[in-house]
C-alpha cells in the first residue's frame, strides 16, 4: 500500500460518506429528552393544544397536545424535547407531572 | 446539506490543527461549542468532526512534540524518531486511524449486537481484569531485579495518579501524561545527549494485510474495553498487541485505530447500553438521541471526516517535519520542555509545574532502569481499581 493508495481510500471514504449523507440526512436530528422543573405562571388553552408558561430561572413555554389539569401556581416537572419556534426555545411536552 | 458539509469540512480541518496543540482536547472544545447555541445538528456534527480529526493529528503531537494523549502514550513514536522515521510513525498511525474508522463503521451492525452481550458478561469482572493487566505488565519484565523495580514504578505511578486525579487541578490528565511520558523522555534526551537525526520524508510501503489485522485488533479490543467503565484506549491496545503479537510499526497502526474507533463504538454503546466512554460522544448525547437515523448520519459524517483528516494530517506532517528539520533538533527537547511547563502553569497555576516535576521524576526512573513504559499506565489503572 503506497501513499497514492491511502489517498484513494480516503477519497472513496469521503465520496461514500457524502452519498450516504445526501440520501439519509434528516431535516432535524431527533433531540435528547429533557426533564425540567418549574412553577406555572399561566395556562392558555388553544383549540388543539395548550401553552403552559412556567418559571425556572427564566420563564419558558411548554406546548402539550394532551388534555392537562394543571393550573397557575402548580409545581410541575416536564419531560419532553426542546424546539425552536419564532426564534424562541420552547418545550414540546411528552409528559407533565404535578409535584 | 451544504451547511452540514461545510461544518464537517471546517470541523475536520480545525480538529487536525488543534490536535497538534497540547491541551486543546475535544472535551474542552465541546463545552465551548455547546455554549455557542448552534442548531443541534450543527453542534453534534462540529463536535464529532473536531473530535475524530484530532485523533489523526495527535500522531504529530506525540511523535514530534513528545506530548502523548491517553491513547498515544505507548506509541513507539520516539524510537522511530531516533531512527529518523518520525514521518513513517505518523503515516502508519494515520493509516491505522483511517482503517479503524472504516472497519468500525463497516462492522457496526455486528458491534451493535455484541456490545450488550459483552457488557452483561464482563461488567462484574472489570477490576479483576485491571489487576490482571498490572500483574502481566510487571511480570513481562525479564529479570527479577527489573520486576521489583517495575512493581515500585507501578505503585509510585498509581499513587501519583490517585493524588492528581482526585485533586482540584484543571487538566489533570494532560499534566500527568505529559510528565510521565513526555517531559521525562525529553529530559532523558537532554541528559544523555540523544541525537535525533534528520527525519526522512520517504514514501514507505505499508502492508494492507498487517494494517487491517492491527486495526481489526484495535476495534475488537476496544469493543471489550469501551463498555467496561474506566478502561481506556491504552489498556485496550495492550490486549491485541499481546494476543496477535503485533509489534513496532503495526502497533503504531493499532494505536491509531483505537482512537478513532472509540468514537464509532461509543455511538453504538450509547444506543445499546446507554453509556458512552468517549467524552465528546457523551456531550453529543446531551443534545441528540442515538436513533438509527441520527447514527447513520453521524457515521456518514465519520467517513467524510476520516478521509479529510487522513489527507490533511499527512500533508501537515510533511510541512512540520520540513520545518523541524531546519532547526537544531538538539534544542527541540529543551524548547518543548519549557513550553510544556508554561502550558502547565497557565492551565493549573503552581500545581501544574509541581505535578509535572513529580511525573517527570517517575518517568525518568522508568527510563533509567530500562523498564517498559507501559508500567506507568498504573497512574490510570490503580485509581479505577480503588474507586
């Protein structure tokens, strides 16, 4: 194996990587679940989802597509994923636990 | 797609450059990148690119600048440098790193099923395996006197490791390994006036079969060691080198394969046993899930990074060797020693030079008694056993 062979293997590796990436690159990476604790500031029910504003260090917004019985002042723990919407980070809640 | 490719290319080149600089470890850079609030995909690809690429150019750091990392500490680079074969050492390491990436990705479906099985079988025996490794290292010395000295060095390095790793010092691994393996070697060169000849940049032929066997050995030993808590790349290198009788130049390829395959196997273990020994992969896991789709993307990026890093590191190593050939090589050990002590002082204050002086003394003892430097790896092994 000479230097030219190593270069050839490297270039083939790059090309295979590019081709695989072209066909498989997802729009977004599936993000790691997060768990966050806070106190509810407000609950706003929309037609298909509910927006919960809650306070940790900062005020964050969580979106849930399930029916929820939480209300202002409740201490909650939210499990979900982070999502960027209108240049703000919000949490898509999979599960909300009242503490 | 363009943005992702640009991220991979720039990350790979940046990784090769920072891989040469002592102390610029990916774990440190990954935390900085994490705080830059890029999109999760860009963050993950950037950390992966820099991390994998650094593993290629660490060969230059270890060979020319004498500052090894946990993966390259036992690389026979210094011996090859003394024979004027520094470029050859770097080239073999880089080929091993390339093959390690390609093999680990190719056999990833097998690794996926094997990791969980091996983890369940071996997790109870970690400490016993580590104790056996220390015993083998000591008994490997030829004479009874050397065995006694190896025992003393192993204990000293172990105590040194316990103190340094449990201290509040920043960058403890860098200080410990640079002194045990780096500054001690540099001081030894100065004391004994070891002449480093001009390094030849010759295109040596590499055996495809030997490199493949060495890289395969690296990947499979890493498969066992990476799922056991605390066993690192260097310990991983010891197993196949003994079993497959891999020596000298092939051993350099084996060590190269371990650094890069560690990334691929850590991504797999993250998916199967929810553990990643590799620090950069552990940081990536805090932002993205190890789903099949994400893993395929990371592996595709891995193929591109390996290709770019191979070509870039080889070109860069030629340039660096041409420069170092022009300066007086006898002055280089003194320059490097001063530089390492300054870096230690910047990173860790007065603790830095204090740790480095102690490590240098233990390293010098190993060299003057003619012992294998692998005995010094107890600095990492004993703290794990006692943990």
